[in-house]
C-alpha cells in the first residue's frame, strides 16, 4: 500500500490527508510516516463526530511536533483517566457539510501559508476541535515529545 503513496508524495510540496478509511488516525499514521521520511510538510484533516470536527495539525518535519508526538500525548493523557475504549462498528456516520467546508477552508489556508511562506503555519504544534453548535474552537497545544523516536532527530533515516 505504501509504494504507490510514496511515489505520489515524492512529487508534491505538501500533503493534506483527509482520508478516513479505515479511519483518520490510521491514514494519518501512514501518511505522516512517509512524509517524515521524505521531509514533506503535511496537514492532517478530518475526523468528524457529529457536530465536532478536527482542524489540523500542520506538521513541518523536524520543526515541530510530529503525528507520533500527537498520538503519544493522546495516549499519555488517557493514562490519567479511566476510559473504556469503544470501537465504532457503524459503516458510516456522515458529516455535516458545513462543518467539513469550514475545516477544509481553514486547512487550505494553512497549506497556502506553508507553500508560499507568506506566514507561519497556524496549526503547527496544535489542533483544534470546532463545535458547529457554538462555533467555538477548543485548541490543544502539543509540543515535540523529547522521547519521540520519529522527530527528535535532525533528519529521518530515509532507508526505513
């Protein structure tokens, strides 16, 4: 699966991942792993739950937190709480088109900033949760994990 994806990523300046099959976390792991190896900026997009949508993060390899840092923080945060993990067995749950459009435009603007350099990426080291009911965005800041095996080097072994 990664060989065709790798050849596509090599040819691009920026990757925006909004693929949600099998789920956004799995596709983000695949895309981010290759983008880090190839030193390609990438934006994680999508992740809709009813009226809540995920904005970002934007990842610039070795300049900020990588997707692995975001996952490590999430798993570490779960240790402090007693949650049961539920698996979604529904085939699809749909998304509100307005929510998808708003998030896509915000992420597209961050992509323009990355490609043109007209400003720093707004989603670097953070992600937001947009609540369509209130139009409130709750931001989560994620720093580079000092123990991250992916981004705590100055470059990634491209032979992996």
